[in-house]
């Protein structure tokens, strides 16, 4: 198992994460949808929906799968 970049993190699955300081913990990446409105001309506005990836407990830089439990 090697540390992977955050772009490859599986969603809604617990994984090991590591932050810039080298702290390691178990966390889960979840999606959060937000709606934004951008004014374009006069009274017209454009509606945009974006999806953010939110970590429940940390601000990691890398992840790896959890190891298999002992048998």
C-alpha cells in the first residue's frame, strides 16, 4: 500500500489520511452540493451547482486504503 493523491480518493468510504504535518488518522470523504448564483446583467443571474469534496475530520494531502483486519 502506498499513499495516493486526494483526487483518487473513493467517496463515502473510510480510509487512512495523512496531512502536511504527517498526522495519520481514519477519515471519510463525502460530497456536498452547493448552489451558487452569479449576477450576469442587470437583474439576470446564472444558477450554478457545484460539488465540493468535504473531509469529516481533517485536511489531508494523501490517502491510502485501510489494511485488512487480523484473522
